[in-house]
């Protein structure tokens, strides 16, 4: 199958006051095939949201390349850019903050249809009703303002808005974390149903989350980020069955499991995530690593393929 | 049967809306539960279910526009009959609290050390110097590295995990009998969450504290709680030992929560349909009935009592607020 998204050595460095540089995204490469779900896991500050913004061209990178459907996202202008913008959509974490409080649902969702000349004004209402139906909202919602909706309903409106332009890839940046558990499950099912689509082209997702169970449930491929770099990427089931990188291993063991019979043996990492401004020398993870050995504080490991489709950046596997 | 450390009896909390209608809204209704010595009791529920208000009422820290009824006994003493000055002796000394957001619950203009020392000066008659020395020891106990330097730092100089450790150091400063932790790790990353919960549990075991753990995370409950209270729309809908909750749930809401958890790839989730009702607009009868797939006609008529499920001989520790609890 064809790559819908290909990212090559992407870099985003923010200069700070005092001459320091924050390496938010540093040499990240991966690709997503049509209709695939790519899960991206990491703790706060690891650069996953910056990466999302780069893919959407809401930020411009300092190096590297992004291809969407073989079009260069960074260099695109004019018609190519508007084609990319239609094919590539985003859902943000906080549906409270990402809807305009002064726009009714019909206007918020309809705007994209008008701007992109997808439907004439006279048909907007019907098209929006159709989109709302797709995300499980009824026509009553049409003339509501965001404050009249619950968190789950608002996230559905955001999803409807993203779907309005018939995208082929949706970047979902923590779309569940503002929602309650019972509502999270509704949205997960919705995203999965939409992916299968109704006969049209398959929808791919880049699904960003700190919630490992959600990534395990939803994604085909998963990558783990730490301090701006991908430290491991792999088909999801293998990553969860046998994590290769010690960070992935610790991350998986740290998640409390809702299973009373399986008391997990937890690997407790020492210390906090270091600031991305002062990244430790050698392997960035070595100060917290429970498996560190000689080369770890001196040499930077490279992301290397170990077996079919699995990549890991750790001296244990070099 | 030993006397419980904390006993909440028929607690109801309501508040008046601030708009012109001035409607009275009941946020917590008829909540009763016990916490035994050295027990970890988990309170689970989604946002707005009344779990935080319940916790605050134990310390009588409710906002001014609330009114409450019922009784809270701590070591046999009725907290609700105490004067404000008497309460001040109890808070921080015998019962203390760890809040969700350590950034907003620490004072930004005082050093971490001073805020810990303040507890000791207020309750243990310590002088400032002695209290500051003790603060260093407490920071060491919560595993903060180089506590001698950290004691002089302000909250903004610390990471989220470290701030939460400072909150815990404050909470355990006087070796209280009960710590109430309201979503203590929700604002933290998983690896830090594991550190904090492990720390809290070790401290609890060492100093024989009881812990009331409020969370929406069933994983946290499964690993740390001994007894669980499930709350929905201001009521306890199920109470049981943790194994019973996970292996033999007897309320449709609990079943729904467990089925909502992400499973292995490809398995479809069974979410609870609809949404949590507004407190101002609660359905008649069982509050969960409009979302319940087991609901029958009787469910809309009368709200069921929280009653024992008695499916094992002589075991009465499993309660459910559902008329069909026995058939589920």
C-alpha cells in the first residue's frame, strides 16, 4: 500500500532567551500507509504535540521533510497547499478551547464547506446534518452553541468539522484526555467506525496519546517518543508484547492495570523527565535507565532496525 | 467488629445556583461509608459525580454557598458539630489532604520548606528552625533528591512530580491517621504517577495511615484500593471489596465502566450510551436508568436503596443500588 504520510529527519528547534535551544523534535522519521493508524506515545514535553503541528504545517520545521500523498508539505504553495489542507485534518485535545464560543454548530462545521467550496450555501445545512449524523449527533445540535453541549458532544462536533472536507489523514492530538471514561469509549468506537468509512477511501490516523491502553487498542503501528526523538517504533502488538527499549518497558509497566488478579511488577523510573533544553549527553534516557551500561552516557544510540518493521534506539540492541 | 476510623453517615450536600433562579441543586445525596484503620478506600466516579465534594466535606472545607446534612464521625467524634477553631486542630494534624493540582494548591510566594514547616509550627509547637530541619527530613522521606537545597526553592522551580511530593510531605508532616488524596496523580505522567502512588502507599504502610483515594482511574483502584465506592450523580451506587468490584460487579454503571476500558486490538468497546445527567435535571427513579441496558419499568418509579447483594453465605460487604442486582 502507498504511504499517505512520510516524514524524514524532521527537526524543530526553538531558540530560547539566553542562547539555549529547545530541541522539541529532533531527527524524527516515520511513515504512515493509507488507512493505517499510527500511534504516538510519550510523556508531557516529549515533543509529540509539536510534531502534530509540524505535520499540519501550523509550524514550519527547521529541517527535514514532510510528504503528504507525495506532496511536499513544507514547500507547498497555492493549489497544492489547499489540496493538502483538505486531505489533512486535526482534532485537538480540548474541545472546549477548539470551538469558537460565538459560532453555532452549523456555522462551525459549515465554514469548512464554504471556504473549500465543497457545497453551495443553500446546501450547507443538509450537509452539516449529514456530517453530524455520521458522528452520532442529531439535528437538534445544529443551532446550539458550544457552551450548550457536553464535552463528548463538543468533541463529536470537532470530529464532524474535521470530516467535512473528506480528509485522508486525521492527526488526533490527545482527543480523549479531556473526556470521562464512559465517553472516551464512545469516541474511540466512533473513530474506529469512521476509519472503515462508508465505501470511500480509507481514513488514516496519527493518534497521539499518553494513554497506552488506547494506543494498544487503536493503532496498527506505534512509536514511543522521549525528549524529541523516537526511541522505539514497531507494529503495535509486538511493541506491547515485547518492548525492546527500556523506556518503553518502564512506561508499559508503570500503567496501573484494571486487573485485580495480575499484580504487575512495576519498574519505577528514577527522577523526572529532563528538560528538553538540557538533554543529557549520550543516550538521553540513560540517567533514568534501569539497564544502562558502559557506552550509555557517552555515545548517542541510533534508531536501528532490529527485525521486521521494528526499530529501536538503544545500545542494548546496537 | 472494630470501630471505623472515619464514618460518613447519610451525607447530603446541596448548593444554590448563583443565577436569578436561585435553584437548590443536590450534588451529593445520602452518602454513607466507613474507612477502617490502615485501610485504603477508593472512591470512583466521573466528573460531577460528587466525589470531590464528599472529600471536602470530611474536612468541612465546602464552599460557602453549600449546605449539608448528615454526620461525619472521625475517631468517634462528630466533625460537623465542631467549632471552626476545633476543626483547625484536626485539619493537617489528624486528617490531611493531597489535591489534584499541586501548582494551584501550593502557595507560589513561599518556599516549599516553609510551607511544610508551617504545618509543624501550627500543630507541633515547633520553632521555625526546628520545623525547617524537620522539613528537610520530610523532603527526604518523599524521596526528593538534595533536600537541603530543595527546601529553599519555590514551587515554580519544581517539576509537577516534585510539587506533588511536596504536597505529600505537607500531608504526612504530622503523621495523620487519615490522608484524603483527591486525584493525586491525574495531572502527572504515567512514570511519575507510578512513583507517587508507590511512595504514598509505602508511607501509608510505614506510618499506619488510612487512605481515602479519589480517582476516575480504575487501574489505580485495582492496584491500590482495598474497598471501593462507585459514585454516580451524587450517590454511591455500589460498594464492595476491590476484587468483587472487578470480578463480580453488581451495578450496571460499574459494569458499564469496566466495559468502557480499552481492550485488545479489534475488540469493540461497549460504551455507556448517552451522557451523565445534569444535577439540575436528574431523572426520576434510578438516576442511571436512562443509560441502563438492564432498565425495566420499575426503575423509573422509585429510586432503589443501596442494599446488600448477599450472593455468598454470610457475606454482607457488597452493596448495590439496583433492583436487579441479584440477576446481573
